[in-house]
């Protein structure tokens, strides 16, 4: 994904999140998404954003609030602080794709599907001692072609 593609995708996710949660649109959030996209780093810290944040006249509290919002909207992951790391690290969540697929157990044909309600259920579920990132879901069954062949054979 290029930085422009990533920015556009992130912006679309943010727009949807803002609409779903009746939040306010702010220019700062869009600017920050752009700054983060243009970093072109898989993992970054607040420090990495500092110079550009100042140039854009975005305050530190606004930066932290926005990062929190991006995490809630699943645009970013916040990585747990590990030993020796003094600043919180963030990682793009958009690159890791959730996958939902149907698979025919007779011919092996696969197809992707998308179900927003399912996505919400999996993400909003509470997991004991676990923070979910992304998931794969496979629905096994018989495709239309194989079903037709089976019916023909039985007749
Ligand atoms: Zn099949």
C-alpha cells in the first residue's frame, strides 16, 4: 500500500467511525492521519510525529486524543510497552486484513465475503487476557456447481 492509498483507506475508516459514533469531524484528525501515512514506517512513536505535528499546529493533547480515537476505530494498534521502550508504539491496523471466506468441501473453491455485523461481533467480544487484532473466518459447505452435480447424480 502506498502512503496515499493508506491515507485514503484510513480516512474512509475514520469517516465511518465518526458517523457511527456521532462524533465531530476535525481537520486536525485528518491532518494527523496524513502525517502518519507519510511517515511510511510500520511502527512509530509520538516522537516520530513531533516535528510535523508542531508544523501543523496540533497540540500534544489533541495528538494523544486522536491516536486514541484511531486505535478505537481500528486504524492503528497500540503496542504494549516492552522493556526498554520508553514511548508507546503504534502500528497500522489497516494492513492486517480480516478475512471471511466460504470454501466448498467438494471442489475446494473459495470466495471472500464481507459481513459488517460479524466483524463487529468478533471485535466487540471480550476475550479473557487477550486483545484481538484481526481474524480469519472460514465457512465450509458445498458450492452451487457441486450442489447441482450432486442433485443431477441423485436423479
Ligand atoms: Zn464445489
